C-alpha cells in the first residue's frame, strides 16, 4: 500500500465513499402513489379528523353522562308541551249522526279523557271508528277548545234481511248496519230473506222499484239457492222469477196484471222461472171449483 502524503498545515485528503441511489425506496414509492389517490386524500383530510372528533365527543359524553342528560331534557320538554292546557282534549264531539251511533263511536275511539292532542293518534282512532259496521267513512281532528271532533258518514239501512244468524239491517250495498231483535223494529223497510240475499241487495231494490203497482201487497223477497228471487205477496201468492233477467220477467208479470188483473184472481203462484213457458198455479179454492165444473160438464155430456 502506498503511503498517503501529508502536507503540513493541510487536512488529510478523504477518499469519497459510494454514491447514494437517488431513486426512492419501495415503501416511499407506494406511499407516494397512495397519496395521489383523491379518495385517500379525502379520507386523511376529512375522515381522520372526523373520526377523532367523534371519539372525543363519545369519550366526553361517557365521562359526563351527556346521553342521560339529553334524554332527561327531552322528556322534560315533552312533558311541558303535553301538559299545556291549549293541547288538552276534554271531550269528543260526534256531530251529524244518531245518538246511539255517536255513543258507539265514542266507545270505539278508545280515547281516555282528558288527554293531550299530541298523544292522540288520529289515524288509529279513524281506523277504529271505520271498523264499526254502521260507519262508512270517518274523519278525526283535534279542535281548539279541548274537543276531538269525529265526523262519520253513517250507513243508511234500506232493507231488513232475515238471515240464518238473525235479523239484520243492510245498506244499499248489502253491508250490515246493525242487528235487530225483530222485523217489527223497522216495518218501514222492505224485507228480504234467504242465504246470500245480502249479496244481491241492489237487484232486490231494482225489483221492488219495478213492482211499484203492487208494492203495498209485497211481503218480501226470498233468495232461493243464492241465484234467484221469489216475490212473496199477501193472500199467499208468489211470483217465481228466473235466475237470468229477473227484471224483464217481473215487467212481463206487471204488464199481464195491468191488462188482465191476473194477480187479482184465484192464483197462488205465477211461475216465470222459464220465461218461455210461464205457468200459473191456482189456489185450493179455485182448484176445487174447477174440478166441480169439470164434473158438471162431464155429467152434461153423458
């Protein structure tokens, strides 16, 4: 090895080391590439501070029991609003209906008075009122002055139905309005009977409308086999109508009665179940008289 020359008054020469590679390390390169992504920058710039803030608030709330304080403050505010006299409901008004239905509506509303209007679910009250068979539609609202107003459209009974389960009042659509103990409770309404008669109330009303000339003689309509009607009259007379086009058959009967006074004669049954072959059935007195006349005619022929 050659000796290094050292000059007096000058520092010794330092031999240069290996040169540093200017390229970044693999980890630094990946971090730089990750930082170039906008989503990562948003996460670092906004997500991390937000997460830190949430953790700080959560820790503070846990330390100071802020949740319980907030719930207590909310309950106090709610109680102060509910107990205000301006929101207090002390009565239920049901205008425009009969007294019996009004009382039934108050019971069905199931509102324990006095109560705050903020605690009354008007939608649930309306559903309970509309569940009554005598109510078609209802509206509910809280009014100033401490009143809960329930306006109901009452179903109007138009017929009395003698059903297998009892005597019912039905509206124009065949919906049950109420149950009565006797048909004599509503003598002003026409009577229908038979199983399935409630499903054909509109047709029964149309038949009664076309039978106006003999309306005072009609005792009722009987549904037979859930498919056709028998029109029952006084003097033990009956008009048997067909399953199809009963209105047309009844109009023919009315025309015959107007022309020939057929229903004023000794006829017990007018059978129009087959409109192409209508038939008449005489009552017992007429049958006996007819038999007597036939015997007399046979005796004269002999």
